[in-house]
C-alpha cells in the first residue's frame, strides 16, 4: 500500500467491486439517476416582441453558457439602385470600427474579450447582419455595443480610406482566385436580373471606391437603418432579458446621421430578364505550383425558381438536393452526394468534367436555380450540351428512391446545421425579418416529407418556360450562342438528337 501510494486504494469499475450485481440493475448505495425529460415544445419556440418604434426582438432558448446576439437590417446591394453601387460592401468592412462610445476597433474587441466574445458582420443582397457570440452573462454589454455599432458609427476619414484599400485588395484577390465561384455567382445574378434588385453588384465596383464617403454612407443609412427594418435576434438567452436590453439601448436612440428621412426606400420587385454575361479571361496561370489546376472554362446556367415565401420553395430545395453534384476530384462518401444526378449522370460518365454543382439562391420575391460546370476549353460545347440536357431531364420521371434520398439528405443537412448556435441565430433573424415569425425545424421537416414526384415535375415545368441566364468565364472560343442554349432548353422532350443538332 505504501509502495503504490494512492493508486492502491482506488477501486475501478472493472475491478470486481460489485461482482454479484447484474449490469441491468442499479448499483447499491448509488443515488437514483434523474434523466432529462422531453419538455413541451412551446419552451423552444421562437418568441417575438415588437417595440413601440417598430423594432422586432426575437429569441430562441437554447441550453448553454454562451449566446449569439445580433442585429439584422433589411438592407443590401439590391437596395442601391438610387445610390452608388458598393455601399453595403463598405458598411460590411466598416462594421465594429470606432463608435460614439468606443474609440477604436481594439476597444470593442477588448470589451468583448472580457465576456469571451467574438464579433462579425456579413452583408448579402438583401440583408446586413451584425452579430456577437459571447457569455450570456454579458448580454447587457453586448446589446449596448451592437446598438452603438449599428446606430452610432464614427465613420472617420481614416477608417473610410482603410476600407477603400481593403476593398481594392479584395477585388484584386477575387480576380486571381483559382475558384471563380463568387465571380460566377455575381455574373449569373447580373444576367438573370439585369440592372435591377438582386442583379445589382454585391461587390463595390473599382470606379466607385473613391466616390463613397461619409456623406454618401449617412444618406444611405438614414433611409435603410430605421427600427422598422431591423430585428434584434438572440439565441441562448431569456426573451424578457433581451427585450429589457432592447428597450434600454435601442428605443428612442438618435442615430449619428440624425432623424431626418433620406431618399424613399426602394421597394422594387425583382424583374427576371434572363440573358448572358461573358468574360473572356486567360485561366492558364490562375494556379501555379507543383500541382497546378488545369486551364478551365467555367459555365453557369440558371433559371428563375421562386421566393422563399412561396409554397414551391420546399420542392425547389428538394430538387436542388436531388441534383447535388460537386468536384470530380472527390466522388464523395455517404452523405456527400455521390448518388445525386450530377454525380451519376455527369461526373461519373464524363471523366473530363472537372466540376458540376447545383446551387439554389432564394430571396423574398424571386429565386434562381443554377448549375455550375467546369471543363477544358476544348470541351465547352459538349459541356453546355450535357448541362442543358440535365435541366430538361429534371421534368422527366423522378424515381421514388432518389426522391426519398434527397428528402432525407435535406432534412439531415437542415438539422445538422441547426446544431450550431450562430446558424440558429441567422435562421431566426432572417425569418422574423421577412415574415415576423419563424417556422421551426420540425415544421420544415414535415413540409419536406410531403414533397411528391408530381411537385418536382410541376415546379420544373414552370421553371423551363423562362429564358435562361448564362454566365461564362475563361476561353470562350467554342461557347455556343445564347440562342442555341435557349433553343436547347425549350426542348421539353429531352431527346439527345435534338440537342446534338443544335450544338453541332
């Protein structure tokens, strides 16, 4: 005992301390286990309170010491029609800089550090989101900081100049990246909704970087940063506490740009136009090194789908999952989509295809379902033929097995993503901003389960009646004309000989 010290006095679970007790019986002398009970669903519903100034406060209870809280504003690049393009891009970069209370970004970060917090801002076509994840005990400090960052930014000349430099660098980097997906996404939106709403550029054009200053930003902010266009959302905190903080820091606050009204808010509804945008670019040296990416031409073809407020949004989401796809370098394992149509029909049959991926972008008044494909410039004509054929075949028979697999995969992805507190926060904020309420995961899963093959065929038939939107980047010598692509997609029978004649 002396030689072994404390270890000699220890008893281990496998040491035979209770040799006569069955594994199915509780151990003698041990307190009875108390298990967590499944509580009523109401406790986990999203609660929404509207303050006197129109600000909505939404919260979702979730176990844990940390919370994610943020302010979402109904403002984005789609609202810049009457302003210089690129304002939202500037606001995203300027977020969490100096404010009325905090002299610099460092002060903000040090304040958050006391509560183990981090901050982030993301701007999209229709929303800008200021978010903080921190210890829930620091909620008062966090809401105070968010209110100051949103309504009292200093926007000093030095900060604006630093932002100009950062944006110019980002634009240069964007054009040098081996992965052109962000550029193609901009191009396909510009082609689909030419010169309106979600078709407006999300990135600040180079020629506008010198034109945007504090006066321009204040003019925009006075129009769009109003309480009725904002949601304060929180996950992992008590609703009453969040409402109390909102009243304290966001009710009756005079923003730094004053209370005067700016220009009228742009309430334009997206107008789908279709069309093509081509950018001839030398892609031979985008990725140098011992294993360079080969020279590729990138094509994205899209058709208008629907708004996320429409009932057809769920069938479109299932269709997008059914198409799936990815890169040819990774055929994927279980859950990665190896049984999706773009893997089975495209990547597995055509070894020269480098990528074939389906994307679905959805907004409050429209949507866009598109397929991105990449191949050697000499194979462009055949690549476009294959992708257009996949669009046409969407309107054909839908197998029960592939539909059930797509529905299961969509539900699985939804539930896995909603394990993350920041993702729940974004989901709560976006849904309340758009609809003043939130559909819970179990409601969405029920809607996904109800999708039938006839629903897929119905939404595809409606989609194929629209003109296509096409974005092309790289060596476009062999690219078929837009008229050929449009004629191919208008073929509802999906027979290959017709397509072959069109493209040859």
